[in-house]
């Protein structure tokens, strides 16, 4: 069950009763939800897989601190910055370059992201080294910052199965699942992909029916979408201060012009 079904509210107790009657609960839920006593299910903690190094420009955007993120939730931070600074979409494309990515720190996230992921695995009692070695061998193992590819999820499921008593031989079994996270795929920008010796593109899969196949096409779409929300520079909330982006991106914009 998704964790948000266990947030306090109308369905909280009903969902907790389902869990209490189960033999095993595999969850990444907060620790305060895991205290059942002797009569409760066996709880197997699973780490969450968040990894931003491949997609450092992907971010959630709040029109203001009091509002929910705009939809779709995935947005280019650079595109948002250019929009609220009234830079034309056709000119904003110049900001997507190696120097801008380097100055924004987009090329130096791997170690930090790996450490954060490792901490989550350690907290869950799952072997991180084994998992991460497998993940890296898949190449680009994330569709976005919080959607891993199916192969990675299967491997993690095998690790959790062993924690629940399965034989190590499960790692030799070929198990395929429906890839439910591939409906939206954020591209690994070519300049970032090259840094990691991967293939990259400016091709966005926004849904199973919508593809944006170039950077100009994405920017035109993103600007039209942001226009609907009337984003204002002094109100929007990003994961890093807008003033910090100003200093870096204005300089890069001048150099690219």
C-alpha cells in the first residue's frame, strides 16, 4: 500500500487494520508506524530509491509557499528560471550547456547522492554495496529522480525476499515485471550523459501518448504550461534559492549570447 494511505485521516485506521492482520509488511513507512507488538506482522524495511545525479535539473515547482506543486510535477529548473526572468523560450535553450551545468553543480552530485542512498539502505538493513554494484551495471538506472528502472526494483525485491527467508538462489532466477514507472521518462541531457559515459538526449516522455523530441519543443511546451499558473519570481519555491540561480544563470546567459 502507498505510504500516503497511512497518513492520519479518514482511511488511516482502516489501512492499519489491514496491516495488523498481515503476516509480513514490506514498507518504507516512518518508524512511528512500525510498532505493532507481538501480535503484529513481521516488518521488513525497504529503502526508497531517490537518486538525482542523472537528472539534476528536474524539480518540483510551487507557485508560492502556500500552494501545491504545479502539474505535471516534473519541471526543468533552468526553464522555470528563464520563464520567471522573462527570457524568451528560444533564447532559453542557450542555457542548456556544459558550462551552465557545471556551474550549477549538476556534474558533481554523484558522490552525495550515492551517500544519501547508502544511508537509506543502511537504515533499512539492506546490503547497499550489492545493490549499487548491480544498479551501476545497468547504466542509466533511473527514469527520473525517484523512478528507478524495473530491473533495479526486481533486484531490490530479491534482496528483501532473502531477508524474509528466501534462498540466495533467487538471485539466479530471471524475474520480469510490468514496468509501471516508465510512463514518464526525464531525459539525461547529452552534456551530463557524456560526463557519465552514457547516451543522452533532449527527448522527454511526458506520458505514454506525449513525447517532446527536442529542447526547443520542450521549452515551448513548458512555457505554455507555466503561463497557465502565472508563476512569479518573488513567490515561486524551488529546491534552491532563486537568487543563487540568478548569479549562475545570468552569467552563463551573457556568455552564451
